[in-house]
């Protein structure tokens, strides 16, 4: 458990740095974000209190010391106070994000899991059958590895939603549906999430396939694989022995991959008009809604750190060597 | 040929491929460098990359129209015709001209980002790996923090606060992208430096009394070249994707870019209305440019770790037999070669298979 404790400490430090960046970036970059926000607020009565609150948020026209502002910022974050979203009728950012978060967690979480399992399995098989027709998959995989997620989303919508009409093309549910915990609504949400999820799976599986194949090729040369084959074990068992060990770098490489996948998935959400964090990100950009941007950065970072922590638990479970240390 | 040495000692694990291969002397390295272009992946990758670089440089000069020119003759985007090879946008601008104009800024930004990020990763990775101790702990932690922090929302804040003025400065954009993209290279380089540090030739250099700077620059860095090259390509690929994503969000849009075309196409719902000529060319261009970089990277990976070589992109009967023979060897502790084959060329089989596959 020492490993987990150390990783946990690392994630806490990373979270603290993310919060500090969130505080510092508006103050480091020249320009006055408050003016930019006020210029966007057409048709809203701006009270001096609003301006004062914004000034405090971005450290403009304030007599408080930088340290004082910093501790104030921390206090706010720890109390879940991320400011207000100008693009969403001054609702608290935390409320806005809370409404969108379940969609992204569900879509990206499930898609990432499927892509990991599928990609790793395909990678293991491609490596095992090296020199067979399966090698022809690699150029295709290379293309998908390089194509932007949102371009694949364009194609998926045009082909599968519009031309073939198999899937709905936008949103997370029919506009007429009322969110409720019943089968009509749930099946509707599932129906709407299938195409975006498949887009994310296809776009992200490529990385796992290549990663797994490369490690598997090395693992297949290990003595224990030779012994397993020499004993006459069924081929499936032998592949399993090799794959079980080859999967470790994929799990530890999760940290790098998840950042890319989340970024790609958020852009995919935008193309699908999916009401998750990606669409909020676009909304924040289009409206200069800085506090929403900052809140999204924090929440997405925390979610990625949590995903990494889960990957660490899986790693400790898979690799007994990490457990011996303590 | 010389590459045969050390195949059986290649260390496992994705981040440090082919550690043993890198320790060999320089004449051998030169030989291998000459062999490099024989891999079909490298040839195809280089050809595609050259094409896109030429396209971006010459493109704006040979474009039939200005990308901003408006041809007011239809309320909806027009499909490809002889006047507009790739059709028009909803504003009746020529998609082909926009495509030709859209590559240069992106490539320049990606190149700047690649150079800065590679320099950062070499400095930080080699320092951490060579010094060890507390410096290593702190620098590794820094790299890991940048590695786990999701880049997209961070870049959105940075470009969001920079606003219009900052998003027109190509060098600044490249610099910001590189800040979020150096950590992976630094981690790989650190691991490799760590393994090179304790090699005999480094020890002997130390015993002779060479200065630390000479050991790093003359003994260690040259042996990191393939990894530096691979991390440079990786960063350029990352920058291409990131710049396209930023342009797609409308955050950077100084001139035309492929991501920018997609931004307008998405704004006009091109994917819902079947205006394929509007969104497919820029998307495909980004994807193929990325593919060329990935192929080159694969080529370098296979060069570092020959075990990764597949038997080629396509194959014929002869190759298949050789590949099967190769596969049967995988269970041997030492390579057992068919009697008919000269024993000195165990790896040429692999190389030849890879080469033939591409030529076939």
C-alpha cells in the first residue's frame, strides 16, 4: 500500500499545482479579463457589487496582497465555490458543471474502458500472429491514431446518423423526453450515446493496440512463455500468460493516454452537441466565460487524477511486485 | 550486418526500447543510419511528410483564389466543380484555396513547438537521469505533473486569457503548446540516460577524467539521438493535433488553418447537411500529415528495437514462408537458423522481410 500512498501524495501535489495555476494564469497574462467579461454582458444590469466580485476573482483593482488573494482563492475552491458563469445567467459554475458532469463521466468513462479492453486484446492478437494478414491492420490503425477525434465524429455523423439514419445525430436525449429514472429515458440516453461512444472507442483504441503489440512482441520471447509452449499448454493459455505480463506497461502508461483521450472526447462531444463538459468548454470559449473555463480545468484535472488513481489500484492488483515493497 | 548484435539483449518495456543497441560505437551507427531509409515505413512517412511540407510552402502561391474571396452566386455551399475543385463554403469561399493556405501556419507552429519541447525534454530528462538523487526526484515529479495534467482545458485557459492579441503570435502559440508537450520526451530520455550512465564506456570516460559536460555531450547525447528524434516527431504530432484542436475551438485563428476550416464547417453544420467537400479535405489532410509522422516514428522505433518489425505492409508467398520461419524461431533461446542460411545473418531475415514487403 506504500505505492498507493506515494501516488496519492503525488496526485494531491498535482491538484494543488492545478489550483495554483488556475489562480496564477489570469494574473500572469497581461490584459484585463474583467473588462472583457463586462463587454460581453449585454442587457444585464451591472452593479458595483458584481464588478467588485469580478475584480476580486481576477485580482484587478484590489488592495489585497497576492498571498491574501491566494488564500482567499483556496478557501473558495475548498468550499466548492468556483465563481459564476456569465454564459449561463450567472448560475454558480459548480452548478453548471454538476449538470454536465454525469454525461461526460458516463460517455468518456465507458468508452475509455471499452477501448482499453478491446485495443489491448487486438494488440495481443496482432503481436501473436506477427507476419499474418493481421499486420495489414497496422497502417489502418496508424491512420486512426493520427486522425483528430472530432474529424472522425464529423464522418460518423454524416455516414451513420444522416445518410444511414441508424443513430440520432445530436444531443444526449430527445428534446421531448423528460429526465427520469425510467426505461424510456434511459434507453433514449443509451441510444444517443452509442455513436459518440463508438467514435471515441475507434479513435482511442489505436493507441492501445500499438502499445500492447509492441510490448507483447518483447514478452513473447521470455523464457516462461517458451516453457508454457514447450509444456504443450493450449495456445490460448500461452497467449494469456504473455498478455498478462505485457499489459503492465499499458496500465502504467494510462496517465499519458487518459489526458489525450479526455481531450479528444471533449472535442467529440462538441461535434455531437452532447451536453457534457466539452460543450461547456466551447460555450466558455465563445462567451469569454473565464470562470467557467477555470472551473472546467479544475474539474477535468481532478477527474483525470481520479482515473489515474484507479489505474494505480489496478496496477498494484495486477503486479505482485508492487505489493512486496511495503 | 552489424545490426544483428544485441537483439537478444534488447531490454523490454515500452519506454526504454533497445537500450543495448545504443551502446555501440560510432562507425556502426553510421552504417545503421545509412540503412535507415530502407524501412518502408520511413520511406512512406518521409514521402508523405515531404508532400505536406511542399504543399504548405507552395500551396498559398499556386492557390487558384484568395481563401477569403467571396463568390456570391449561391446561398448554400456548392459541390466540387471545374471552377471550384473542392466546392465552396456557405460564404461561397473556395475550399481548395483555403486548404492550400491552411497548412503553413500550422506546420510552422508545430515545428517551433517541437524544437522548444525537445530542447526542454533533453535538458530536463538528461539532467535528471545523469545527476540522479534529489534533482532527479524533483525533475521527474515536474515531468509527471505535466504528464497527468490534461492539456486541453489548460490550453483553453491560457489562450482564453491571452485573447485575440496573443492568439496571433505564432511563436507564442508554439511556445505555449511546447510547455504542455515536453514531459513525455523528458521521461523517456531520463530513463535512457539512467541506463547509459552506468555503461562501461561512460565509466571509462569518467576514469580517464573527462569533464562532466564532455561526458554528457560527447558520450551520452549522441547515443540518445534516435530517442531525441522520436520524441521530436511525437511532439510535432502533438502540436499538429493541438493547434488543430485550438483552431477548431476558435481560440487561435490568425490566418487560415485546417482546424479553422473545420471550425467554420462545424458552425454551419456541414456534417448534418452532407457538405462533405467542406470538412473531409481539411480533416483528411490533418489525419494524413499525422499518419506520416506516426509512420516515421514507428520506423525509428523499429530501428531501435528490431523485434517490432512486422513483415511489411503487404506480403507475397515468399515473404510469408520466411515470416513463418521467423515466427517459429521466436521460441528459441538462441536463434536457431535454417541450415541453408548463412549463420551470420540472423537479423537480415527480419530486415529483408520488412524491406521486401514494402517493395512487393
